[in-house]
């Protein structure tokens, strides 16, 4: 067994992915394609934690070789979060990639955006989908839903494929090379009493994937990474405390709303009862003044409820 730093932490994940060889191993395994070239886009990562989420982003430009042996330039957009996150935040970031002129490939006759592949590593689950790794791939179809072979630069510039990893569903699975590699994210391997470290069985990993473990082993002893993990723990504690306070406040509001609703229902039931008594007294020939006197109620209230 080997102790490695936990890459669910943004600081560890960043440290791991800044190693080009390690990034190549992980991304090629996720894409199931050979990466011929890989380059981290400078200053593209951001760490948003003070708004109630932890959302880490990193971009890569890559040359990939597909199953037909053809080479393509693509933009890989990698996002990781350990808390449930609004999809709008992902959409907003994706929108900035489509708008950026840095992501445009210049052809002699026209300009096309680089195809984007989005990878989401989620520390939470998605509704009814139980698979740990989900591939969302586009197809070109005609009116009869027949598959159209080939690709078009215009279409590739405006649509994208996605890969989604649901960390909670990894659950020590080892059905294929990718699941074995993604053991580095499986929180079931957390060291008891220390969430910063995972205890991993290195024998599960293919020989070509060992550099990933080595990089995370180094991260676990790097002083700056360890300090950053402590900071992330503090921020997460603040977020949890804030969310707890919000939930308690929301519960009080719901309780007040429920009490008001019950009071309104009681008033409606009382008014309904008084209306019934008014109708009965009117049938006996009593006028408004007499009914008000009989029921010990103001005349105006009797008039409103008639």
C-alpha cells in the first residue's frame, strides 16, 4: 500500500496536472485516445471557493490521434468540483471558451474554433445516473436518424463532447484501466483521521500509470501543497458552517410559513362556520343588526361574510 496526497484538493490536483507527463497519462486514459502533444494553457486555472463552492478549472491544447489514425487539434477543458455546483457556472465558463479568439484556428479561407472536449470530475453524484464514468458524444444524423459519416469544421466549432466522472460511484472499481487509474480520486481510500492522504494499492496500476502515483506521493510531502490543503480545509469548514446557518434559517422560515398557513386555514374555517350561521339566521328572518347582536360580532364583519 502507498500513501498519496488526495487530489480531491485543488492544490494537489493542480500540482499533479502541472506535470505534463502525468497530465498526458490521465487525459489520454479519459479520452481513450493517443495524445501526441499536450500543452497547459497558461494562467487558465482559477480556484473559486469564496462563493460557496470549490470549482477548479484547467485548460489544455492538444493534438490527438483518433481511432482512424487521423490527427486533430483540440481544446481540453478540465473542471473539478468537490461540492454540488450550479450547472450555470460550468456553462458560463464554457461560454468564455467559445468566445475567446485564442481558441480560433486560422485556415487560409476562414476561421474555425478549436473543437472543445469538456471533462468534469465531480465530487458529487448526478441524479439517477450510477455509472462512475459517463461519455457524452455527438453524432451527425440525417432526417431519418441515419448516422452521417465524416466531420465538419463548422459543426465541430459549435458543439462539443463531454466526459463526466462521478467520484462517489468509483467505489474501488477496477473493471478497466481507467477505473484503476481513477482510484486516485476514490474517497473510500482516505486514510482514517487524515483526509489529506489516500492509501492506495499500487499493484492495481499499470506500469505506464505509475508516474501518477509518484507525482501524488511527492505532493503529499511538499510543504506548500500541505499548507494549501490546510487552507482548503479551513475554507470548507467556513462554507459548511455558513450552509448550516442558512439551512437552520431556512428551517425557521419554513416553520413560520407553516404556522401562518395553519393560522390562515383556521381563520378560513372559522369564517366558513360563521357564514353558515349567518345563512341559517337569515332563513329565520333576522336582519344584519340582529344577526350581529346574536353572534356578538361587528355589523361590518357580518356584511363581509354574507
